[in-house]
C-alpha cells in the first residue's frame, strides 16, 4: 500500500484541529455553565436581600424617644420579643424590628447594659 506522506500530514493536522475545536467548545460550554451558575446564585442572593425590609437606625428619632421617656420617668421594660440572643447588641435587633431596636437603645441608656 502506497501512502502519500502529505496526505497523512493533512489528516493528522485535520485531526489536531478537530480535537482543539472540540476541546475549546467544551471549555466554552464549561465557562457558560459556570457563568450561568454564578448568575443564578447572584439572582437568588438579590431576591433574598430585597425580600428583607430595610430598617435605618434613625438616631435622631431614637434620641428624641429616649429623651421623652426619661422626662416622663418611664422605666424601660425587659425584653419580651423573639429575636434577642446572648452576645447581641441593639444593632443586631435592627435587622428584625426597628421598635425593638429603639427600645433596646433606651434600655441600654437607662441601665447601662443590654438585655439578659
């Protein structure tokens, strides 16, 4: 059998180009898959963040509330909510409820300590 060396080189070159193309396509597909996964994760995180209410600290309102309660000589009550945990500060309550945050600030100002 007589094999033309140029024909053989051409077939090898063609095979190499095909493998490179197939390999690059799998890399592109993997990159797209990773990009899609990142996009889905970002969309999920965005929806979780946006589903939670944004509660600002409003320091002027808190200070006015504390001042009025102190003028009325009102003792702040102990905490009866569901969010307080040992090690928390008033700022930790802000993610759940602004009123509880405000009351915590008053309690802290009055007693000089956080809830038990």
